[in-house]
C-alpha cells in the first residue's frame, strides 16, 4: 500500500511544456480518476508515475520515497492499458502467471497466486482456455490478473475499458470498483468516460492543458464546479451557460457584455414546471426533442444559443413550438464572465 504524491511536477518534450507543475496527493487506498480533453496530459502524468516517462521538473513520491530516478520495475506498480497485451498462444493461467515470470517465488506459490487472482476475477472456470475463446471483458480481466499477482503497491489504469462495448464497460466498471474495495490498493485511473469517472472515483482530477483545475469527490465537482470548463466537462448533457444579470436572487438573461454567466444543468431546467418563484426562466423555440425513456431532453434556441432542458416522458413538446423552462432557486450556478471562475449560486 502506498500514497502517490506529485509535487510541482513538470514535463516538457523538447521546449514544449505539456505538464505545468502539478501538485496532487493521492491517499493510501484512494481511487483517483483523471479526466480531461484529449492531449491535456493524463497519460503523460500516469506514465511519469509509472516511470515510463522521465520527469522534467518537480518530484514524484511513492510513500515517502522520491522515485524520480527509480527504475519502473522497482516502483512495484501495475499498469493496465487500453491495449492489454495478452498472449494468444498461452492459456489464461499461463497469461496470468506471466506476471510472475521474474518472481523468486516457488512454483507452488506462483500457482497459488494465479489461482487466487483467477478466483477473485471470476476466471476460475476459464483458466485453461486460450484468449481467443474469451469475451473482451474476460480478456481485460486476464490483463488485470497478470498485473495483480505481483502484489503491486498501486494500480495505474489508462483507459482500460475503452475497447469494450457499452454493456461490458458497465460490467467491468462494477468489477474494478469491487476489486478495489477488496484489495484496498491505491489506484490512478485515466478515462474519457464521464460515467466511469463519476461512479468509480473517490476523487476526480479534472485536467486541462497540463494543469489541474479541480480535484474533488465526484458529487462535489458536480455540485460545485470551480469554473465554467469543469462545470461543462462533468455532467451529461453539459451544463447550459448563458450571459446573465442577477437581482434579488433571480437571474435573467442579459444582452451585450454582461459581467456574469449563469449555468444551469439540463436536469435542473424543467419544461412544463409550475414551480413558483424560479431562479431562472428561459423561453425559446424547440429545435430537437430526444425521448430517453424516463425523461425527454428538449433542445431549444434562446437568443441564438442552444439550450437543453428536461421534459417529462410522453410530453407534448414538438419541434418549432415555443417552450418555457424553469430552474428552481439554488440550482443556478454563477460565474464571473471575465475569469469564468465560480461565484456561488442563485
Ligand atoms: N513523445 C512525445 N513527444 C512530444 N509530445 C508528446 C509526446 N507524448 C505526448 N506528447 C504531447 O503531450 C501532450 C499530452 O499528451 P497525453 O498523451 O498525456 O494526453 P492525454 O491527456 O492522455 O490525451 P488522450 O485523452 O488523447 O489520451 C499532448 O499535447 C501530446 O501531443
Ligand atoms: Mg491518453
């Protein structure tokens, strides 16, 4: 078990800085998920922790040891990638045992560890199969098993589920989370997938352009995003943002150059709502209607801006109609229009 700590961590390729001095302490046993747009430096950060990429400046600590110059093998971390390399000519058992290839353990101890990992991952009935006879999710579990048998102090996952279909991803999400609960190992996990980040993380780290914007528990980020970027990045569909003015707790759409931006999540902006005294009211022409089953997303146009609101299932909303959507007080996020930093709620 171990903490991972990044102190003023910098990475440059040639003269180009891609990580700009980030600080982060990942607690022992914590599950931290890195999210951010493509190219923001998630994989680079993970690869520096693993020792696969040299550090340009700052420090990486595992436990209380600075590991900047420590060989990847000596860091005792397990890495699982999107393109997990499992060997087609080896059985599941042999593939998992490959993780112990250089281990000094006795043959019997190795066999026991492989059996334990197989059992923990639900692979026991499949141990003698070849990878070709496994589903994508089962193959991913073999790759995790191979990483697990080494008793790593932490796991590093770089988009491990992105090659799987939606149903398998949903299943593996639960399995990895469950594995974490049982092993209690520190995990740093990179994903593009909102749902993975929200459901698996103890803490989400939102990155942009080589900086950390916010590192907080999922619901804290969802409820209190620090800026417009984070507000729009976490939550699906994205938070609506409109120029606004505020007076007496009520926010109204503004023309011209406002000094406020108002943000409201589609799930807080309700078509056909009869709440009295709303915090924000938006009216516009419907451009698209998306029935999702339990609710319907309504896209409408307000002064040239595309807004998404929620309507009840089987609602009468049609394209071209005029709709009014209301957000209750307390559910309107306010941002400074210049800095785009959060300023609380209305
Ligand atoms: N070997 C390299 N040489 C030069 N630049 C690199 C190298 N590897 C990565 N970069 C650059 O560093 C930045 C961060 O890349 P990184 O792979 O960490 O992004 P990422 O957040 O993992 O993106 P994605 O979500 O697409 O995987 C990008 O601008 C990328 O082009
Ligand atoms: Mg990446």
